[in-house]
């Protein structure tokens, strides 16, 4: 009996040792391959848009020219998230002087917005107001952002009209509905059929769904794009188009006016900068939380030696999860529109602060969300789409833009063909109330007049000295930050190829809800160890699409994330 008792006591420890050993020796399985090119590379969510960008590069355009053409094209070919009725963030790298700039074209709240705009009569958050109705729609920034990028950083070889021309052609002549779009339309039919102006474009006359390989024509959108091409970007924000957008929003219960559109301006900002091992990381500043907390997570991890643990180690996963919890707790408290609230960016991304957070990590036990408090910070001294472009001279753009949820509100502004966002759900309707992605926020991210809601978008460059190494980013709502962090750790700590780094299964923790989310491919022994450490682990469908480019001395390597059926990498 004593022998059996001893065996029973030792068996769990043996299983754990085997699980950890197996986890560190299991080879990574590549689910995709990099596309190799010498002169230019484009990676997007849509093959048609990828080809548009490559053609611009072949004709002598730079990365910004290609990125602008892609942005307009995807408003037609990828209406799930591509847009001119939403907004986003672009990171630009100019190789000649190694200049890196961030372009903020995030949507803004109308001037009439108030802090309690999304509350019901009982003072509780009402998700319908912030996601389904006209109140959810922010003033779109995409047209202004793409135009600003072209004006200041384009090659000068293309007019804006020439870069919009492929999108006009797609809209007027029609595109074939591919499997990805057919699936998105099917999932979103209840949203789309709510609005007659939307159903008239994306559904058949009998309200049935278009089939794969059926022609989708968007004539109103073609006319809107033609007007922008002929009259310039302000034609979107002033005159008939702006009046049509504001009118549609107000008829849907919103408060946007033509004056709100006329006031909109895209903004240039300095990127946030950090380091991870011997690499420099550049990403988006507020009003995106993406760059700040990507750097914060990497700063915490920088003090651990993850490489010997291996990519499938439960112990490495535990450490990454603890770092994520702390960063997301700070996101909820400190982050907001920097033009409306003071955001302690320098403190949040400091190595000193990361060192203090690192001390709180218990290698044997998970911190409960209730025990993770934001700060104090040292004083200062799922539907989005991402694409990456690098040209022959080393100029690059990393661009992430969105309508928020799939097809945004689903509302097409009548007569314009423009799908409108529901981005204002990214505000904290009430402190502690979750948005559509389960993220909570505080007063720093409360709604307000002309204010920009907090984002998690994280278009990112990784540099080594003056050399560009990686262009990356991802959609995924709250999981954008962890997705980009996972790719960087896979690439640097575990020395994976870019294809393996992008394809590797992902883990995520956003502080609240207090659970680890894992993709289906995560090894069972890793899950076992995480649960032993006190984590609640839940499996989620695969997320994100980290369309990335690796720059080496020999070539450009483009990787389209295999999680997206339509994602495409192409170079020349």
C-alpha cells in the first residue's frame, strides 16, 4: 500500500515534468509559407487589393502610394472592414532619413456627444445605443488620413485620383463575391437587412444572399469615390456627401451634423518607441493603446529568458499572460484621447516601471484579476483589417483601419454607398461596463464632444539600428496587442521563421474577464499547466490576421496570416 501511495503522489509531478519537456521539444508546424521578393512586397486581407498595391509599386510608386491605393480599394473589395466610413492608424517609415511618423485618422464623436450618451433611463450602459443605432457612428477619418499620407509622404508620381482609380473601377464594374465575403454577408445578414439602403446593395431584391462568384456592383460608392478623385478629399467632408452622411446618421437616431464632418482633420503624431532585446519597437501612440501596451508587455518580458523554455512551454505562456494582465489593467485606467486627458505614456513604457511589475509575477501561481491593480505609474520626465507594404527603397507603411464590428453598424449612408462604423462603442459607456470586445475602461475613455474613443490598433515597425526588420500589425479588437506581441516573441526569442511566427497558436489575457483565451491548436499540456497555475482557460476560434513583412539583407519576405482565407502576400 505504501508503494502505491508513493506512486500516486509522484505521478502528477512526473506528468508535469513530461508535459514541460514535451512542450519545449515539440517542433513548430508551419501552416503557411513566406512569399519572397526583391523589389517590393504587399500583404493584405484581400488578393485584389494586394495586386493593386503591387501594381503601384511596379509603376514606380512608393510604399505610401501603394498603401493609399489599397486603402481605397478595400473599401470596395473588403466591405467587412475596409472602408471610407471608418478610421484607423498608419505608421510610415521614410528610408532616406529614417523618419518614422504616425498618422491618426481615428473617428471622433460628434460635438453634441455627452458622457452619458450610451446610458439608459436607469443609468446603465445600453449596448444597442453604442453598437446598433446612429449614436454609435463616429465621424469617419479614413479619407482624410489616406489623403494626408499621400500629400506629405507619397512619391509625387501619382495624383490622388490615380490612386483611387482602381477602387472606382471595382465599384462601378463590380467584383465577384469570394468565399470570404459570402461568409461575412451570411453572418451579418440580420445587421444588413435592417437598413433598406444597405440591403439594396448587399442583398438581392428578394432579400436573399448573393452567392459565391456572383457580381457585386456598388454604383453609389463608385460615384462617391469619383467625386473625391475629382474634387479632392474635402468633398467627402463638405457638400452633398457630408450632408447625405449626416442625414442618414440622424435618421438612424444619431446626432452627427454636417458641421461635425467639416471639422474633421487627420493628425500626425510621434510614434511610441521602446526596445525588446537588441531591437527597437515603433508603434501607435494614443488615442490607440496598442503601441503603449505592446511596449509595456515586451518591457516586462525583456527581463525573462524565454528562449530556453521554448514556444510551447506552459511556463513561458504563464509569464506572458501575467505581463498581459498588468498592461490591460493599466489600459483600463489610464488610456484615452490625449487631446482630452493626460495619458502618462512615458511612465507606462518605462523600463523602470516594467521592472516593478515584473517583481509581482509569481512563477508558480497566476495573479487573480482582482489582485492586479493599475499603476501607480512613475511620473513622466473583431472587425478590423491590417496591411503592410515595403518598397524597393525601404520605405514602409503599416496600416490598420476599421469599422469596428463586421460591417460596422451595417448602415449605408443613402445615396453614397458608404458603410458607416460603430466605433463609438470603444468608449467606456460607463466605468466598468464592457464594450463589444469585453474591454472595460474608466473616466479617461468616457464619451465626450469631439473626443476619440480608445483603440487597440497597433501597426508596428521593428528596427535594428537604422535597418527596418519587421512590418506587422493585426485586426482582432482587444486581442490586437497580444497578437503583435506573440509574433515578436516568436520571431525574436524562439527564432522562428516569419511564417511560423505568424502561424503559431496564440494566447491572450486582457485582465477582465479573468480568463486565458487560447486558440484550438494550443497544446493540451500547456493548458494543463496554465490551469495548475490557477488560470481559467477557455478555447476561442482562431483570431487576428497578422499580415507581416520581414526585411533581410537578401530579400523581402511577406506572410499572409493563414487564419484568413482571403489574405494575400505578393511581391516582385
